């Protein structure tokens, strides 16, 4: 009882500080405060407490959002969405030996996979005007969303899928792709959640084999010209990047490792250098951050 009282005493002033007028922003901040103080509280004490109060509250909110948006007459008010970045193992470890800064680049690429997934999920929810409560699973380059099953949501999913697929294809020269699938659910499907997730993941595994579809298949037909990357033109005073061997690179005087390094590899090195001391990551819907993302940008912050 004393421990609960101590948490409650600290929770009240933190809750009062949430003065955000934007409804979605208010919910996102409220969720952060609730996680801080209720992750260690069981959701029920009349059974084996295997779910925290925070997870119970977040899941309840996600269900409520879908039911409200879909209306009482909808037989399948939920749309369970899964997305997964493909080719990430090859992408992370495809760093040439002997170019220096290897640990920094490996650290940066591993982090960028998580940052890209974060960017996609946050931006998608932002475009739909939905709070972060709808992101129910997130790990290892993969996320699951619980969204209202509506035409607006499905159209936005398709638009984001195409946009991200195109960006990843151009950024990684086809090494990284996006697989995304959705499964409409009724209340029975939600109750049998593990079975529904298994069905969705089976569809996602099939989608992984055609992850480049968003960039290569347009207007109902395959774009044959997209199957071959454009010819690389180095330009005056530039050479092939000594790190990735894929992009044009300017000479960087006084660089500690190599003479020619492209903008992307140089940015990766800076991210890897800053990660050990960074405390926060800020995500932007535009190009305000120093680092590009599939949608928008991100920035490492020390404070």
C-alpha cells in the first residue's frame, strides 16, 4: 500500500503538467506519463498478474478508438496491420572492412533500422490523426497497428506503402524493402488475438517476397525500367564512395579514415558517433532533422 501511495503521489503532479491542447498530443503525453508510473502495477490482483496496468490501459484505449471510428453497426471495426523491413541483416553488415569507423557505422545502421520503423509508424498514425495507443507491437524493424477499418485508413495505408517503398528503394539501391499487410477483424477475431496475429504474419511472410513491389509495380503493370538502377555519374572532383562503393562521393579533407565518402555514409558515421551520448530521438514530419527517414527526418538530442 505504501508503494502504491508513493507512486500516486509522484504521478499527480506529472499528470497535471500535461497541458497540451491538441487531443492527439495530449493522449501521447498521457501515455508516456502512465507508462512511467504504471508499468510496474499489475492490471488485476484477483488473478496471476502477467499484464501491467499500463499495457491494459493502452490496449483498452486502442480498442475504444477503433470502435468509436467504425461505428456500432460495423461487423469488422478493426484493421490489424503488420509492417516489416526486409533485407535489414544484409544492410546492417554490408560495411566494407578496412575503411575505418566500422563500429560507428554498424551502430548507426542498426539504429537506423529502428528509426526508420519508428518514422513510418509515427507518420502513418499522424496522417490518420490517431494517437500512439494504436501501435500495439514494435520491435526489430517490425510493428503492428490496430486501426479503424475504414476506406480512409486503407487508402492511406496504400499511399504510405508506395511512398516508403520508393524511398527505401532509392536510398538503399534496392537492398531494403517494406512488406505491409492488413487483416480486417471482428470482435471474435480480436478475442482470438494470437490466432489473428498468426494469420496476419503468414500474409506478411508472403509479402516479404515481393517487398519491392511498391517501387517496381505501378498503375497495374511492372515498370521494366525500374529493374535496373540508373547509371552512376561521379561528377567533377568526385570518386566512388570508399565505404559503400555504391554512390558518388566528394573528397573530404582531413577525414580520419578515408578520402572519398558519400553524404549518406558520412551521415551514418556522425550518427554512430553521437549515439553513445544521445538521450533522446526527435522525429519530424518534414526535413527539420539532420537525418533523413522514409517519411520526414530524425535528430539525436543530448538533452
